[in-house]
C-alpha cells in the first residue's frame, strides 16, 4: 500500500530538524537524559518554521485539542477501514525511515544506541491493532445484548526521552485503532524529533484520507502546556509514559489516566538453570539501548553457591567486570544530589550526563579500560548499594550474592519498590518461580529469558512502548484506549 508520502516535505523537515539540532549542540540548548516528560526545557527552543497548526504542530494546547477533536470526528466517518489506512501509513513510515529517524533521535537525545533505535522503529510492524476490539454478545429469552469497544475521542499523551518517536508511533497505532485522535506533549529533551515525525505522519494521513491533525503535538512542550492539555474539555483520557513526577500529575488531573510509570526490575538466578543462558539474557536485556528500557535488567541477585560461575559467564559472554575501586569511582560519577545535601541524601538522583551512554563512557568515569565492543559493565555490590536501589538506566548491572532463594526474593521485592513493573528469574524450579511471582506481583514476569521476552522478542506476545504498570492496564493495546458501550434489544432479534 502506498503511504502517499511527499518526499520533498520529508527532506525539508529532516533538514530543519538537523539544522536545529546542530544549533542546539552549539548553544547547549538541548538537555539530555531523564524520563519525566513534564520537566520544562532548560532554555527556550526556537519556534518551528512551519505555520501554527500545520501538519499537527501547535503552540497552543487549546487549539491542538480542538483540531484533534475535529480530526476525531472525521476519522469516525471513515470507519474501521479509515483507521486501518492510518495504521498502515504510520507503520510504513516507521519502517521506511527507521535508520534516518533513529539517527535524528540519537543526535537530539545523546542517549542509547543507534542499532536499537532503528530496531524499535521497525518493531512498529508488530504492534497489534483492531484484533483486540472483538465485540461481546449475549443472547437469551429476553433478546440480545451487544457490548462494543468505543473510542474516547481525544487522548492527551506524554512521551519519554528514552523512546520518543517509537512511543509516539505505537501510541498513534493503538489509539487510532480504537478510533481516537491524540495530542502529544513530548519530553523536552526529545521533542524536536517527535515534532519532525508528527509532521510527516500528519502530512501523509491528510494526503491519503483528507484528515488533518489526527496526531497533534505541542511545540515547545512545557509544564504549562501539559497542564492545559490535561484540563481541556475535549481531552477525555490521558496516556503518560514517563517518570514519577508526570505520572503523579496525570493521576491528579481528575481525568482517567493510563500511566506507564518507573521501574527497577530485579533478576534472580538460583543456579538450577543454565548459568550461561542466564548471563547471556542479562547482557542482552541490560545492554539493550544502553539499558534505557524501563523493563530492563537493573540488578541481579544470585545464590552464593553459583555466584562466581555466573559472573565468569558474564565475562565470557561480553560483559566487563569492575573492581571495587572502579565501582566506587563510577558510583560517585553516576549519582548527584540536590543542592546543600551530601552523600547521606535520602533521594539520590542519577547523573543525566551518564544516562543511556555507552559502556566505554562509563568505563572512563570508572578509570577502567575495557575491550572494544563491550556490551555491559557489572560489579559485585552489597544489597543496599545505590546501583541496586535506584533505577539508573545505563549499561551497568550490580550483582548481589544471596544465601537463599528466600533472601533473593525478599531483596528483589525491596529493590523493586512495589512499582509492580517487571522482574526476571532464571530457574528450573517451579516453586521458586511461583514464590517470586506471588511476592513481587509485577506486570511483567519473565522466566529464563531476557526482559525483552516480555514484549515478544524471544518469547510469545505483542509489543508496546507504553506499559501501564501504575494504573494496571499492563502492556497497552487498542482496547486500552476504549470505553465499553452496551446496546440492548429487548425480546427481539434472537433467532431461535
């Protein structure tokens, strides 16, 4: 299917974005790191050369919401066929421009890995659509009843710095599959690439279906624009993928909210399964996009009896071990504290300059020399180490010895902080698997695989970049963004 893309427009948009990124690099205007999309930009970004409201880009939240509402009404007239057309356009554009867009996002955010940015864009092909919207029917002596999944209308969405374009794209796919329009408030550290993609999506949708502003975006994103978005009468639902601050704001908005909050996923290795496989899985998941995934392996608890063999397996499969001195240097570099507070501060903050950076960058901070191509750094730590307690989003994993499975589960639960997000276990003992699952109650629980198996990569299932742990919807899909409507025919239409 042709996506009806204007290649001249795409070249112009890309040229504009790259030009602005280059200027931001000279002035220091583009902040990096962090996942809280409600944080204001550190400087005032330049206004887009594109006219207000053109191809979905708005400076005013109220105007964006009204435009999205008009687009929602147009989409309703196009029916399911129209939704599927939009979805195909978005998926095709992500696949066609994966390399180009991945590079643009990496240049803006300075975090993660290009190969994985590209993979995440190509992965949009696997995002489910209307197959989750099958109606539910009842038939009895008093007639028939049909329950269907209907759209909300306009959704207000927040996207993170860690997966800006991929999250936007999969949100559009799921939300439009459900029949909605959307207005995005992107993370300030990753909004330029999101604006670029939104322009291209909207231009193609308008060209093919005549619907403008189906996926609007605010430029620039601020705390004020997010607040206005959340309060607007046309916005019936909020979808937030970000840190605890923006999640808290969304849940306090008075609107229904689908919130993908923070995580700090633990791994338990009990020694009953293959240690080499466990090591490979930890490296694959912990190193993916330099550990920016909220589901990624953040800390490992391993039985003392197999700990040395497990750490040897990590080294044999591409990870590099830091010694105690190097770990101490990296810890000092990786965590900063609020002004006026020292190392005893109860709320340490991850150094944004190290979030999502390559292992070589972390190794330099640690004073270590590592082989080229090293995927992941690790070190043995105590259970109360900062790298265990805090979600650090960098390709380093602390390894903690435990005396028993029971201790490992208890420490995993403590490190996970009750987020109920994600956890992994490497075990062939069904009892151990069951005990950990019941204790942590996480949305994703992966056994004998990497974290990515929870999203279908190496395991069964479908992917999405919005994982609603805080509000309980789980891995989002089209049904997440619907409301149930019931139609009842009394005493008629039953055919037997």
